[in-house]
C-alpha cells in the first residue's frame, strides 16, 4: 500500500511512541536517553518530524538500531552477474 510522506512519518512517530510506552519511559526520559531535546522527541511522536540524526538517536535509545539499519536493503539481483557483484560488494 502506498502512503504519502506525511502518513508514513506519522506512522513512524506512532511506532516510536508505542515502543517508548512499552518500555515504560516518559518522553522526557526517552529524550534524555537519546540525547535530544524533549521538544524534538515530542515532535517526532506527534508530528512524525525529525532529522535523520534524531531518528537514529531515537532508534538507538529504543534499541531498534538493527531494524533501522535494515531499512534500505539491496534490491533483488536480476542476473547471476548482478548477484555475484552484490555478494562481492562490487554492486554498481
């Protein structure tokens, strides 16, 4: 299903909020652990707005860095040559 950038950002913000609450943390505590301003954290959760740096800091604080790192996987190889290039790290 396709989403607008705003819808996707709001979905990510809601996921941040749900993860924070599941961990039993307040917004203030989460912001402190992530090293961002409380206002920034609140904006991430409510508006889905944050810099990439702030999003990475939130992922680290919420222990989701592995999931964030897997956000942009390589596309499936379309040929044996492409697969070999991906496996050797020479994908172009």
